[in-house]
């Protein structure tokens, strides 16, 4: 799996299956995935569909920066997101612990 596959395919499928996860977050989040296979994505959880767009679109409540390799490891549960954040591999700007915890439910 790649970061793009997760964000563009798996994440929308999860939101279709459990729309309450997106409604609970109700925010725009930018993903800045660095390294090979990286890029930028906007995840707009204020909408009822078409949540993910490539590139930066709109003003986000939080920007998440992580390398492509580490993002995939987090998604595949090979790297704990809290440990990655403590090690500086996973960065949130601004840091909103409540939003990060809600987002963790969606990505789990």
C-alpha cells in the first residue's frame, strides 16, 4: 500500500462504511506526505462525500506532516502513531490533541 492509495481509495471507503467517523471530526485536514510517493492531500470531513482531494484546498484545522514510509507503517500498524509523534516522525500543526485522537479512530 502507498500513502496515495490509502488517502484516495481506502480512506473514502472507510468514510462510506462509517460516515459517523467523519461527522465526529467535522474539520478540514491537510496531509503533507514527504519522500518518494508523497504529495499533499486535503481531507474535508465537513462534507457528506468527495472528502479527499489531491493538493491543498481550503483552510485546514490541522496539517499533518509525515514521511511516506512512516505513514504507510502507521496505517499498516507497524509503527505506533503516538510513538512516531514523540519521535518527531509525525507532526501536527497546530497540535490539537482532541482532533488528533478523533483522527486516530478514522485511520485505525
